[in-house]
């Protein structure tokens, strides 16, 4: 864990304040970065504001799947869940887009909420898939499961508190939960995979900036 910031809610200002604090402590925002986020528009806005053209965003596939399911009746959820997972496991961006687009069209008439949820931010759920990484690393970086597990531990620790006195107490107990969670951390295996990630990220950003540079 690199930082913890107190805020009344998850908004762009509080998210940006957290990143600014990390910058002040030495975090580089001028180098290629992959940000793996949930669907929070505030967090995405803060990340883009801080890192500018040096960031690519991977939207959490697990969050996207749950968001789509919330718009569906129970009886339909297993089949739609399997279809989305099959697309995410295809390991080919164009094939995945085609599969998810076909699914959205099938849902559009009867369940437009689910179709719209699936299409919203679809490309960003496939960012890492286009990197050509080993399958295990692609799957690891395609969801926010690592941070979700950490948050779950912090919540378990703070559940012992029956009365919150002030924000300082919230920060103290949250920090205690994060320290407890760190004991369960595991390394991302195979350092060669991380080198591949760095190279792929730099290449994708160069390709994204090339058209803009030509126009300039």
C-alpha cells in the first residue's frame, strides 16, 4: 500500500488529493502507468488528470460483470455471465469485442439496461488483453481483485468498532486493517512477465500518441 486518504465520499477531488500526496512523496507521474480501476468515473478522472497521456486504464472485468447482472432477472444471469467470461477469456481483443457486441445486441430489446451497461466503457475492460502478456498476468491485471481482498480485510478489522468518534479514528482503524492485510500479500510471480508489461505499456502509449504527434 502506498497511500491512504480520508474523504467523505469517492469524488474526483478526494481521489486527486490522494494522488497529489503520492506525487509529493516521490511517485512519478511522467512515466507510463497502467491503472486498474473499478467503474468509478471520479477515480478515472483523477487518474487522467494526474498522469495525462502517460496512463492507460484497465476497467475491472469483475465489476463490469456484476454491473451487467444487476440489470437482469436471476434466470438469465448464469448464461449471460458465461458469455461475458468466455469473451474475456478469448485472449483476442477483436474477437472479444465481437462476442460482447453480439451479446449486447441480443439484450437490447428486452434488457436495455444490461446492454447499455455492457457497452459502457467496454474497450477499457479489454486494455490488458491487447498487450500480449502471459495468460496468468493478463488475468491478474484484468480485475481489481487484489485491492478488493485488501479492502475486505480492512473492513473485517474495523467491524470490531461499535462507535466512530471522528475521522482520525477512521483513518487509524483503516490503517490497522491495511497493515493486517499486508501480512497476506503475495508477490506477482515471474519478474519476466512484469518486464513484458512495462514494454507493452510503453509501446501502446507510443502508438496512441503517434497520430497526435503527426497532426501537431
